[in-house]
C-alpha cells in the first residue's frame, strides 16, 4: 500500500501554547476516528512567549519558577511531553509532527522517531547554513558542548505522535532562555542561527529547508495542506489562525 503524503501548515503569527495543545489533541481525535484513512500532519509555527514544564514535573517542584517567570510576561504551562523546563516563543520555529508510526513497515519505534528528528535538524543546519553540529550525549542539537540550538520532546499514544522540536533562529528566544536552567542542563546555554552566523536570519526563509529535510529523513512526500479541502481538520487549523489574529501583540524579550 502506498503511504500517503504528510500535509504541512506554517502559521505566520505566534500561537498561544494552551490553544495549540488543544489543537494537537483535536487532530489526534480526528486521526483516531478516521483511521486508517486519516491524514498525517506537520504543524510549523512560533509560540507566544511561554515556559513549559514536562509531564513528570510536579506542581510543587515548579511553583516558584511559575511565579517568577509569569512576572516577566510569559505564560507557564505543564505540558504532556517528556523532558523538563524549556521555553518557546517568537524567533523560534516549533514543529509538531502528528504522524502515525504504524504506517512504517515495520512500525517505527519512539527511539527511531526521535533519532530521525535529531538528524533532520542537524541536516537542515548543515545544508541551509553550513554549520556542523557538535556531538552531545544529550537529546537535541548543539553548536558546541555548551550551546544548544534545538530541543526535542515528544509524546506517542496509539502509535500517533504529538509535540516535537523547537529550533532557535533569531536572538529573541535567547534572552528568555537566560532566565532558566533549560532541560535540566546547568552548564548549557541557548544559541541561535543568527548569532552563530553573525547575521540576520528570517524565520520564514527556514521553512522550505526544514520541510524538505523532514520529508527526506522520514522518507515521505510532504505537501502543503489545502485547508478548504480537509473538512474538520482544515477548520481546526483555520480557527487557530483566527485565534492568533484576535490575540494581537505579544510580550517581547526581557531586557536583562
């Protein structure tokens, strides 16, 4: 049986995290209801400023951080992904692949899925910017042993994936990252493409290369979604676009 293409959509305005999490859950339910005729989706976006804790972190362990970080203007959410405290916001591309791993023969395991995601980001970094990643024992992509440019945190339920990766492009996320110990790594700081190349980098220019690398690494055709042709799925994504427009301006990076 021919594997259908992955449909992707890029949101041009930063999205609120909680509503985007709800969108992932809605798509997950649609996929389950329509299986095996469901669609695989890749959502590419930026978030409004938000710190997220991993699902294994308790409310007691994050209470002080929540209080401190919301005072500087960011949201704070406990997510359903793996991993620890991290940041998402403008200047950073977030990718949420919503894929059915059982479409691979044999079924792709979670370890292979994450490994391909890491290699996809490393491939894009090299092809689009001529930057070689630095090897690390930690999940994610590093520019050197102490500078992390991309993070990965996923969830797999019923062989359907959610959450995904975050990739720093402009300097804006770095100031927010400087307020926390990201991913539990005390001696690691956030980096970005713009600082690594000492030049301005446009977020939207990154999208075609990421899409291409994603399709190659997961061995799938990948095409833009036609929202008006996808029923409830298209409606859900369009509603998220409209929500981003309604919310307007977002908080900018702290000064220090």
